[in-house]
């Protein structure tokens, strides 16, 4: 409870200041906008309740894209990290390219994938997986390489095979790193999903934000953002809980 008291107080103070500034019109005057373009937290909460059905329907679409894309990124990232760990030559050849790939903006890749593969769920999963792949792969590789050399030597003296060393020593050691990468990926997966829906979609919170922004439904835009933030926090918390349950030796 003590961990949550201070952040909750800060959040309450910010929301309170926002409510006062928006309801009095001071925030709209400061930004030089009409008052209906600057909704207060109370108006956003009202929009959350009034549009709960629409928000829930679109949130499920986005959540499905995030979860499936995150699973694809986990499978690809872990497999790639193991390959790079087992092969020094492959690591020297591929790791710089992996880092360089992050220089390509996802906003550029998303429309191309939509043009190539259409408006189905495939391009969206690919975009989410691409944005989540890097933190998972890099953290998993760092974890595999952080094993105590003495532990590996001991396993070799016990005549353990390379596969046994990987499974019994290196994999458990890398698990905290994998969970760290997965938590980062879960936080940014929503960004990938929204970009994918902006590039081409007929449903999802990203599509909803795009439409509401064009129609000046500002309160509902903020409501969708609140739902996106709640999904990201929930995924982050679930992964943290899973880490505490699985990595009991940390």
C-alpha cells in the first residue's frame, strides 16, 4: 500500500488541477482553443460510461492484436536470442543488423504491410511483433550471456551436454531478463497496435481515435486513451506477477 500512496496522491493532484483548469475555461484559454476541445476529467469519465459498449468492443479488437502480436514476438525473440547465443559467428553477423533495424520508423513500415497484406489482422500482428521483438531478443540474449562461467564449468565436469547446460543453467538465469524485456514489450505493444490501426483498419481503439479526432469528439478520444493506458498497465502488472510466481529464486 505504501508503494501506491504517493503515486496516487500525485495523480489525484494532477487530475484535480486539470478538472479546475478545464471547467473554468483557463486551460482552453491557455491553449487558444474552444472549450469543447479541452474536456475535463469529469467529461472524460462520463464519456467512458456512456460509450462503454463501443469502447469495450473496440478494446477487445486491440487487445487481441496486442496479445497475439506479443506472443509472436516472444516466440521469435527467444528463438533468435538462443540462436545468437549458440553461434558466435551468427551473433557477430546478425546482432549489428538487429540494432540497425530499430532505425526504421514503424510509421513507415505499417502502411507498407497494409498495402502488401490487406486490412486483416495479419499486418497488425506483424507490426506489434516487430515493435516488441527487439526488447525481448536483446534482453534474452543478455540474460543467456550473463551466466556464471563457473556454473558452466561445473556442468561440463558432470559431463552435461550443450542442450543440458542451456536448459538447466542458462535458461533459468536468463528468465529475469526475459521478463524485463516482455514488460517493456507489453508497454510498447499498444503503440504498435494503434499505429497498425491508423495505417488501415475498420475497428479497434486506434481506428476509433482516428475517427473521433476527425469528428472533434475530444472527450471520447481521451476515453479511448484511458482504456489503452489501462490495458498497458494491466499487461505490465500481469507480467510482473508472473515473474514473481515463476522466478522464485531471484
